[in-house]
C-alpha cells in the first residue's frame, strides 16, 4: 500500500460503542412516541447518515410510510421529521454517557499508527452537542484523535457527502486524498470515503451492520460467527469498500 498520511475513523460502532447501540435505542424510542415501532433492520439500514436525514430515510421506507398514514391519516411532513428528531436528540443526549466504551484494539492500533507518523482523524453522524459528551469520556479512556468534525461543521452536509473528510485533510495538512484511509462500520461510511476519493475500509466486528453486542458475538458458534462475518463483508463490498477488516487492528496489516 502507498504511503499513508492519515487514517480517518468513524465513532460509534468503529472506535466506541461495540455494536453501535446508542443511536439504535434513540431512534426506536423517538418513533415509538409517534406510534411507530421500527424494526432493528429498518433503524440500522441508514446508520451513519446525518441523524435528521436518517429519520427522513426511515419515514420513506415502505412499511414505515404505510404505518404512518395508517396511524395519522395523512402523509408525514418536514414538521414531523423535526419533531421526531427532537425526541431522538434528547434521548441520545440522555443515554450517550453509557455508550462511550472503547472498542477492543483501538488504543494499541492508534499508538502503532502514530509511531509510523500517521495522523488520526475522525468523522461522525453525531452532532456537536452529542460529541461534547463523547469526547471528554473517550479522552479520559485514552482516545483522542488529532481532529474531529460533525455534520454541524459542514452546514449539515453529513454522510455520504465527502465534506467532513475534506475538512480533516485541510486541518491536518494532508498532501493527497490518495494517502488517506477511511475506516467505518456502516454503508454510509464506505460511501463517504469513496465520494472523497479515499481508500475505504469496512470493519466487521462490533459494526452497526453486524448489530451484535460483544457478548452476543462471542456466544455465537464458529459456523454462526463465520456466516455473520461473510454477511457483513458482502454488504461492505457491495457498497464499494476497497478492503474489509475483521477488527480495527486489521488496519495495521493493510498499511
């Protein structure tokens, strides 16, 4: 692989919150407030997008759209999107402190990357307000990237738009998109990386696509575990991932 100057990591599901559970719980609770109970699959499919875009995408899903009209006797509107988002945001802020556990292998991987002179960047679907909760907790646990940005910093053009990535490159003074790797656990992460012209890498274990806690994953039989790994890997590859790694330590093998 060419000389890498920067690795840009996602947050929930990639570096923290094994299985990416904080956003899932928040979206489910928000929709329940409006008499809609989404499935885990429906919640996870748009994961990684700007949160308000995530809500629009869910409302546009055939089953949820039909349920909305059945329950409310009218099509959903942008006002509904804003109201659901408000509930989701409040719920997320309440529970976030409980979902900032670092994923296995993160600190040792970051340390080894820095030993190679590689900078650590990050993008997220969380807002600035959410990150104000996440950052100090992650820092106390030993993880502090060289730069972070949320969609708020790019006029709310979150994933799959490439603008958060471009801000990383600008602030960290990177010479070329060709020397950067984006690592994430959602389809939106992969598309964000590809839209920016980066090497785009999907991480399997603890990902939103896999959707299992560490305990659930470790309790799988060898055959069940391999089926899950294959399923997630195929999803990343279909989205255009250049590489797929089992866990975050795999980035060191790529480099």
